């Protein structure tokens, strides 16, 4: 009888119709595939059952999160090599129904079923998976629940991943050899310059996280800041940091939905890494609400991840792994759609800066932080949760590097009827 790894490799290649680019190691210790290559480790038959019951990305994610599937070697290499088989097969990939018409494919599936010892019921999803009905997205209740799932993992865990800056958004790098802390400091300084923050002005920081932007703006530019978040853990942490900096007279941190803010006008609004949670059906409302909260001449800095546009936008589907394990209900939009929504709300868009490559660098540093303190990260959360974050951040780094997704800073002004925007004559004076 063939070793499990060689048999599994043969069946998978029959099913996919292409050679497997990585080495396979099976539960019996056998290996097959390119010598010296990183290995995809199938630790037990349950991994096969998960994939057979849920073919594709979600089945792979469940096997990874549960610990049934892992990698021996460089995770980035394995993800990069597997991307073409799992995430990038594109419009030419055969549907499962079409593929099963092929006798070789049917034989391969039967072989995998025999290897898996397929049971009449699928394995239960890992407890880290969010399971809910999608009838009502982006209500205040569902948004609070989604934010809690992602951000209330534990501040100690995020300290490991993010480092002392506690900033969970793309840094701004001067050099790939720089430090994460310097790059995050430079990002905050860039946002402050774009918003033209000055002493006495009011800043609203929407999705304030652990308070880093609010603290920077108040300490370095003398502004008064209101920061809002839906995460109670973030708010408690941010308030403690604000008090430690002696800034309680200038910074207020609230647990509040942006739709409930009524104490405008503000001179400036920063929204950094928050708009991805808004959702396409609510984005026009988001843009109108922020416009209404600004004084005439006030500026908005919207820092947001975007995806590549599709010829048929109705075909866009939320990523299964991200939706189930990372950002429930999160949606990405092309930068053109974001600019259009802001303009429709009344904003004059004055600058769009792509910093896509910067996010790949940032995510790789976060992964390195997590891996360097892995045992403690597992203790603070769970093995499954730590595996979620490692996979999500590593895969996202590659997605930014391969231009599958990007991140943009959009500077927009509530320009008054006079047309006096208050912007400098020469663009990019903040760089």
C-alpha cells in the first residue's frame, strides 16, 4: 500500500488537474513532493473530512484553525504557492459540478473519501468561527457584535501583535529596514499634517482603537479630541493611556456608534481602518454623517483598505475565512466607489494616496511579533484564535504585495459655497 502522503498527493493532483507545488506530510509521518520545500502537514484524517464537507477556502480555514492542518517551514512560501490553487483560480476554474463529470475527478473524490473515512455528519466548526444569519447586516446591534468579536480578544494579546504603538492599521514606512514604532509614529504625523491640526481645534477620531491617534493629536498638536469605538476593552485601555499622558482635559474616549454623535461641528475627522466595517449598504449614510459633523472648511482623512474592481460588481462576495473568523460583516470596496460615495455626500476629494506596499511591511512585522511570543499569545486567547491571526495576517501581507487589495488615504474637505477650501496651492505639502 502506498504511504498516505503519496496517495493523498496523487489524489489531490487528480482532483485539481495540476501538480501540487508544496510538499505533503501525512498523519502517518510519510512525505511526498518537492524535496526541501516547505511542507503542508495533514495531521489527521479529520482535515480531509473538513475539506470534503466544505471544499475550498472555508474548509481549509477550519482545518487550519482546529489544528488539523499546519505548515512546517515558511508560511508565506506555502501560502504564495497555494494561492493559485485556492484563491486565484479565477473565472476559468471549473465549478465542482462540472469537474465531477470527469471520471478521473470522480475517482479522485472517491479515493479521498476512502482515505478520510467520511462520516455521515461533518466535523463541528472550530469554536472561533462566527455562525449567524445574514438577514440584517450593519445595524447598530450587529456592528457592536462584530466589533466585539474582533477587538475584544484581549488587550494583552494585541500588545503582543501590535507592539507598544497599539495601532491596528497600516504604518507609513520610510524604509523596509525601519522599525514598526517609527513607521506608526510617522503615519500618525502624516494624518495630522493632512488634517492641518492646530492648537484649539476639535478632532473626531472615528474608530479610535486604543487611543493612539487621539493621544498623538492632543499631545503633539494641542487639539481637543473625541475618540469613539464600539469596543469596551479598547475604550478602557485608551482611557488609561490618556490619563497616563495627562491628557484627560483634552481627550475624551467614548463607547459610541458614529451614527449617534450629535456634538458637532468638528474641525477635522480621522477615520483610520474603520470604514471597512461600515458595509456597502451603509456607506452613503456613513459619508453623509461625517459630512454633517464637520464645519464648513473642515477636513476628513479616510484611511481604508480597498479591493480591485470587478467587471461585474454584483459578483463580489465577502471572503469566507475573513467573514467567519476575523472581521464578521466586513466589506471591501474599490477606491473609485469610496471616492464617489464621499463626493455624493458633498465632500470635495482633494487627495488620494495609495500606500499599498506599506501594509505588506506592516503585516509582516505583526506576524513576526506574534510568532516571537507564540506560547504567551496562545495562553492569552486560545490556540485556534492565535492560528486565525497568524494565517489572516500572513495571507493579507501577500494579498497587499500581489496587488489583490490595497489601502488608500483619501483627504476630503467640506468645502463651503464660497469655494474657499483652505487647502494649500501646492499638493502634498505634508510629505
